[in-house]
C-alpha cells in the first residue's frame, strides 16, 4: 500500500514508506542542503519514499526538500527557494513549465543574480513573481541574459508534478 504524509505526522496514501533518519544521516543531509541552498533548519529529520527515484525530507513534520535522481532540491513551498537565483519567464512559457518542460532561452525575460552552469535556480513567472519550478541551470547567467536559442534550465520539480500533487492533495 502507498502512503502519504500530511502535516502533523499523520500518514495516508501517497508515500511508500516513512522513517526517522539516524542522527549522522540527518546531519550529513542538512550539511549538503546548506551547501546547496542555504540553512534549512534543524529538528527531527524524516525521509518519506515517494517512489524508487524520489525521497521527500521533512523537518519536524514539514516537507522541506526532496532528492530526485541524486539531485537534492528545495520544495516549491520551502523558504529556501527565496535564497536561490531566480529566472523570470514570460506568461506564454508558464503552462509548458507547469507540465514539466525545460526552460528555453527565448522564454526568459529576466535573470536575477549571477550563477554558473549546474546551479540550482528558481523559475518564476514575470507577472506574479511566483515560483513555478526548481531547475538546474544548463548555462551561466550571462549567456541567458544575452538571449538566443536552446535550453537554459532543466526542470527538476514543478507545480503539478508528483511531488507537488502528493503534498497538496
């Protein structure tokens, strides 16, 4: 049976398994997270397995980050997302990004902060400035600002994906 965690520690359908992490594992995870996207917080760290490739990590019962295919990423609802560099896309790109498409250079309107290829970035819509996805930059910020053609950001977690639906159903 699949299980799903809702805030406060109640388990329902959605997650396969949930466990409290050992102190050493939790410490290593929090150090990795702070190196990637800043201080995440401390407390009881739990791991919930969504499927074979996806783990969701909770701190004191609140979902904060996930590991998807070896990529540790903050969740769209995590405060850590505000510390990531942001890429703003035009409204025409929004429905495609919310369906899992990678961000293409022509859809980028604004790039906030400097970053290199391989960095985690928050993808936001230009009108409401809300986070639509978390992705890995395929190009440095300078090349994105220049414009052109091609993929700019690999989409790792987006509004409407399995992680989002599990946490918001």
